[in-house]
């Protein structure tokens, strides 16, 4: 089952200092943290903050290519979590039908925010995210995320 999510914010992991993309399921308030690269975090943050750049960035270029080939970005799906790696599908709509493209979630989300496309997460991904035992860092992260204030969730400085 797919759940529609929205971007809750971008924060820095206090231990690794890597960006974390936070996706929130509005149905039940679950938050999905996905560690992403600095470049992708920058691309997402620039769009979320409506900052214009003088030349197209990679994700802008891809949206331009989609537009010129009469292809629309229908939606993005975070589909799986295996060996601490998230997987995503970019769903494109063409006259001939849908095309699914394998992607890293960070790139898929960067495209979705530019195209205004919805983002979905498979139920199994939420289940796998914190299905670790109490002594692991995943459980510690879950507790840390629960304690964050809304102001901290949106805080991300480039």
C-alpha cells in the first residue's frame, strides 16, 4: 500500500553531519528519515526555498528534458529498504503509457519538488525503517526524531 508523504524538512545528522531528508506521512504522522548526499540536499533545499540559480542544475535539466519530450513526472515512489539502502521509482507518464525508472530517493524527490509531483512511500518501507531491536542506532534515531520540535525539522543551512 502506498502512502502519500510530504517533505517535513532537511536536517543534519548530529553524529555524521550528513543531511537527512524527512518525509512525513500525514495519515498517521510517521516520519521517514533518509540520509542523502549534500548535493541532493542542496538541490532540494534550493527549490523548497524558491532560490533561483543562474544556470540549470542537473534536476532542472532533467525536468526540461521531460517537458520537451512531452513526458510528465506523474509521481515518485519510495519502494524498498534493503541493506540500509532506500530504493525509489520515478513514474513518468507518456502517451504510450507509464514508464518506471529506478532512482535514488534523493534524486527522485529533487525532481518531484521541481515538477510538483506527489511523493509516495510503500507501507513496507515504514515497517522496515524502525523494525530494529532496542539496542540499535535505529531505535535511538527514532527517539531523537520524536523529540525534535517543528522548528528543528525545517532547519537546514547550506
